[in-house]
């Protein structure tokens, strides 16, 4: 079956705009007739509600951040005094 003569029932799935760009003129003309004038709707993604962190969680992050910064500094100072 020649695609240029295919009825709309022969092309049941959506046609890619990229396919229209690379197709021969006859097929592109047919494909353009099936394209919607409206852009496709954006997919709605379900998002989880944002969780707010409490004082305990933030305090823990703060403690480990300070310890990760000062720990190597203190080890460096101890090593430089003894050697």
C-alpha cells in the first residue's frame, strides 16, 4: 500500500512532526493533514508534598557539616605540632 494513498484509518497512531520533515513531499502532505494544529498537552506529573525539616534534622546536618570541616583541620594541626 502506498503511504500517500493511505486513508486516515491506516495511520491510527499519532504522526511525529519529525517524520513529516524527512518524508517525501507526497507523504509529508498527507502526514501534515493528520497533524493537530494544537501542540500536545504537557504531561501532568504527580509531585509529593514537600517535607519541612524540623530543628532536630537541621541541627544534625549542621553538626556533621561542622565536624566534617573542623575534624581534618584539627588532625592537621595535631600532626604539624608533633612533627
